[in-house]
C-alpha cells in the first residue's frame, strides 16, 4: 500500500466523517489515564485527522499552542474548515519537524497501526516530546486472526483496505513498543474498543455480538480470542 496515495485520496472517500463521532469517547479514555498537574505550552496531535481531538485537549489544558499534523493535505484542508483555531502542519510522523524536547505533550490515537515502522514513530515522539497520551487498538486475537487471514485469502475487504490498518497488535506488544521507545508508562488500561466502525459490516456486527457473549464469561478470554480492545496509556520520559 502506498500510504501517501491512500491517505491523500482513498481514505476520505471510504471514511468521510474521519470518525468524528468516536472522538468524545476517545478523549474521555485518554483523560481516564492522564495524571498530571503540569502546565503545557505546546501540545501536538500526530495524525490529527479532523482536528477535533486536539481542540478538545486544548480546551482542557489551555496550552499556548495546540497543533495538529497529518500526512494528507486533503485531510488537513477538511480539518481547517472544521476546527480553524488549531495550528496545522503537514508532515510524516516518522520525521517530525521539531527540535528535541520542544513539545510538552503528544497525542497519538489510532495511528500506530497505520505506519510502516511503529517503533520509529515512537522513537520520534520520544525525541521531541516530554509526555505522550496514546491509544493503540488491540485487533489481534486467535479467532479474529483466522477470520482476517481467510478474508484476505478470498479477497474480501479488511481493515487494511478500508482503514489502512497494516498492523494487528496484542496487548503485550503495545506495552513493549512503548517501553522500547524510551517512555515510561505512568498509567495505562485496556478497554473494549469504542469505534463505531465495528457496526458497519456483517463481520463487524458478528464480531461484536459474539464478543458480548464471551465477555459475560471473561474479558480476558474475549480479548485473547477476538481482540477488539484498546491499549490506552499516559507516558513520560
């Protein structure tokens, strides 16, 4: 997949809302692990999409500068119309145009699964920022991985083609990825995914209904078999 072509053209066609409907829940989840009384001058949302999340965070923290960056000019054009008060920058998260330790807080929500080199992304974040709030989807599970491979085999659309998810993480991989970058995890939790996209396909609805039944027995079993969770963490150097 050529990510620049995908996010410049196809992504908005497939996801015209840029998942704005999910952002209030994402914000609440980030705030549930956020534990800091620091004052923040510069806050950056990498892969900012609509710009709504960084705007909500700015209204909470009152930084001097609230910035959103994205790789797509088309997405940033929509962001500027939706939330014109933010500062926007076009750049690749793997090569951030900031000096070391010049950002106080970076937000990364549902981005790590999109990039070719997740470890390099987090190394870059650790280089420029003192703190990080992050959400990584836990999509990998025993049965969900089998279903994913089967769908790919017979040519059905998966999260790769529709959303650009080129990685499928387990919870231990999320933790290891963050710690390997040099960040310390101050607070974290694992929660059932709040993304509305799960209800948009037959397989998504089947996954959701089956997951609800398994969770009655055990959330851990549900996670290991079906995935569909989120790893949420507040990190500091």
